[in-house]
C-alpha cells in the first residue's frame, strides 16, 4: 500500500508546510481540521488508530534497510497517492491516513515544544466529538478492512459520551490530558474530569441513574 521507503519522488508543495516553523505548522493543521466535516474527522480517528502500528512497523523495516523512517515522507506519499488514485476507496483511504499522519507529526512535535499542546488538544477534541458518528459510518464502510475496524469493536456500542471519552483516554495522545480543551470537552459532554490521571485517562462517563419507580 505504502511505498515511501522506495526512491523519493519530485518535490511536493506540501513539503513547504512540513518545513515551516512549528507554530505555523500547528496553525496549518488546526485550520485544515476546522474545515473538515464531522464524518471525515470520525474516519481520521480510525486512521490514527491504524497509523500507530504502521509507523512502528515502518521504523523496523527502515532500520533493517539501514535507513530511517520519516513521517514527512509518509505524509507526502499519502498526498501523492490520494491525488492519483483512480477509485473512491483509495482516494478516501489515502486522505484519511494523510490527515491522521499530520496529527501524528504534531504529537511528536509537541513532545519537544510544549507550546503546541493547546493547539493539538483543540484539534483532537474536535476529532473526539465526532467519534459517535462511527456508530453509523463504520459497520458497513468498505474503505476500512475488518482488522482495521477492530479497535472499535466494543466501544462503538457505548453511549455517545462514552465514545467521546474513549477517544480522549485511549484513542489519542496522552500529552493533551491536562489541556484546557479537555476540561471544556468534559463539561460539554457531562464527563467527570480527573486532573491527576496517569494511566486510565482524564475523563470518565457515568450513565445517569434511572428514575425511581413510582
């Protein structure tokens, strides 16, 4: 599917964005996601879950070949493959992976520049808000393979606030857990927020108690 470990192609205009300053890049990704529809953001959540093992595997392949994996090359490869795809499945697939990789790159950058954390948190909270759309979008979707849907096998049946909480606690970067945007999201969805969370995540959903019988 991905051939970014082969010889590099001609320079892509997107490379200029990747070579820009950290703040400019973060703003670019934020503006990009602000313009995406809810369904697309939901599919980016799926892409992000599947991107993590892909990145790990590509790091290993590159090491065996005596080279280094580059998320920048991955992004460019996705962009070029998306632009030349001949069918809707691959057009969507490469686009979703590209957008997920842009976020992944910002996660990596924020580990070095904590000033990017708030922007990253705002982006990911928007993705988390769209997680419940997967209830309708994911089961019959033909772009994602069965093994790529497995991340959502159980959570997709949960109440909408629980899916939002899952996207924060387990589906996204831990680095954003203490960001103001997470606290705002918790208030928005009636989630409990734990400021000192270290492993299980900062938000939790407790279903409302049923009304007492009369």
